[in-house]
C-alpha cells in the first residue's frame, strides 16, 4: 500500500491550498455532503470572492457557505435539486436552481461544465487505500476525472461498501488532499403515516404490479405504502433497480420478498445510486455489502439499461397533472420546491421494458390552510409551473379513485380517463373544459 500521509491536511489548510476566488467547487448530491469542508470554506469567506458551489438534495439542516454569506459576495450556491434547507434559501433568493435530468448529468460534466475543485465525501479507507462512496455514488467518478483538484473528506460514519466489482470504489491515489475529523450522525429520514387516500392509491397500483417485478420506488409516503402492501402480499422474488434506495426496500428484504433472482441486469443484487432512510438501512449496507450494486448515474439512470430488465415498474409521486397527462412534479407555480431528478429517466426505462410500466401516484385533491379543497388534476398546468413529465411519456396515473391508463389514447380519450380518477367535486368543471377544448 502506498503511503498517503503527505496528502492529509486539515480542512482549513485544504481550503488555503486548493480553493481560489472564482473557482467552481463541487459538493455532490444527496446524503453525501462534505460538512467539514463546508464549514472550513465558510470560515475563510473573507479570503474568497465569487466561489461557485454546486450541490443538491442536501439533507443537512444548514449549509454554512450559504448561511454565512447572505449577500452572496463570497459564495454562489447552485442546486441541482432542492432539499428542505435549499428550498428555504431559494425562496429567500439566496441560491440558484439549475434544471437538469440526472441521467444527463455525467455528460454535462464531461462536455459542458467547469470543475476546479471536487470535494468528495468517502468512507474510511481499507488497508489497500480504497474508500467507498458512502451514501451517494452520484457521478463522482466523472467529476473526479474533470476536476483540477480533488479533496477526499473521510466520513467515519459512512458505510464502507465499495461495490461487488468496485463500482462504488475510489482510491486515495485519486485525491490531491485528504481531510478527516469528527462528523455529525448521518441524516436519517422517515415517512408519515399513510392517509386513507394514500392507502387506496397504493392498493390500486399493487393490483397491477406483475410477479417478479423489478422496482424503482421514489421517496414519499405512497411508494413506501406500496412497499408495505407488497411485503404483506403473496408476491415473491421482487427486484430493485432504483435511483434512491430507501427503507421501502429494507422492508421488502425483511419480508423475504427482495431476492433479485429474476432480474436480468446484476442478478441477485439491488442496484442504486443514492441512499436515504433510517440508520437501520445504513447498517444493512454495512453488514451486507455483497447484496448491493451501487453505481454511477450513467448506469443506474440509463433507460437502455432498464430496457434490458423485464417487468420494470417505476413508481413516483407528483404535484399536479392536467387532462392531457402532463405532469408537474417540482414546483408550485413559479416557486421551485424540488427538481425533476431521475423521474423522467425511470419513466422512460419502464416504458421501454418488456412488461414494464411507469406510474405517477397522486392524491386527487388537496385541502389548503383555509380548509378549501383544490383539485390536483387540472384543465391545464398553469403558466410558470414546471412540466416535469411530458404527456407522451406518462403511461399510468393513479389516484384514490383508480388508475388512468393513458398509453395510445387520443387527447380526448386521455382527458376522459383523467376525469374518471379526479375528485368527484371537480369532475363536472373538468368535463366542461374537455367539451370546449377536446371535443
């Protein structure tokens, strides 16, 4: 093993050695977040100007480089996908949001984006000098190749799986500097108890999931409830190829349902790019690394990979759909609240899969703070709102009133199918709109 001791520096020293004013700095995505380097950069703000930081879907309650610089003179933060704190900062006009499709992000880095400093959260190295990428494979291997300077931040709390064939492995040789120190506990997430509507939506979808299905489950109460019902069902030999591994898959594993036995890609392994959930989920990664295939966006989010997987089922949530089947999954009017992430990638993959299908699951209506009910199925998506899923790619929409199967339907037929699963209070006005526009 090579001696890498000369690369170890304090976080503050790493900032002094590696980061210059005007640099583009990458923090990564999801539950892999370089908290020590974020704090160190904030401490050095008076020495730096116009440092541009990329990140996204941060679970931490604070990002210090944003918090310390409300006027954004020293740091400009660019988010690929808004987590809770990022959402608040976007509303306060203290960060930039950048639309993207996750499957295209590696190509963006290779061909379009400047990367001066990559700050990569990694697990503790083994005795050969290899680290795992912890809870976020992301597209780190692509970013590392593009970066001028690479800093590894060793997080002693990260699970240290490296992928059965090194798919989740990086070497200390690849780092210019290495920092370590005491980290906060890993961020955990949980799900609210399902509502009656959630439960009915889940039942409607589970009835359509074939035997030996391979699942991509989005995060949220409805996908989790679908997993609960599958765990209690007679379904056997389910598989996993998903963007985010969550407690939904742990539940299926504990019920003996998650075998990946019939999955044609990486048979026997659960494939994923990110992880978010409970400490028990993270412990599962640590204790059973041989049952997982963590991999880059180029593989996990590639619809042509999903095409090779039979009975591939993609399940995601949404905010609004219109009568043509267009979906808004990421904004309330012009207010950005998340991002499209990988939803479109998995919808396309499920469309291509033999026996596969994509589902958008959404409650038919919502009640605001004043007690007024609003339909989540609208005549048309309002101007200024995001169109996350085009009408031609939305196959199935599930509400508590049933499932609309849209593939191959005309605009008029799609509108009628959507009206049938809308809340009864709004069906008449939706039909009036349909008669004016589509009939």
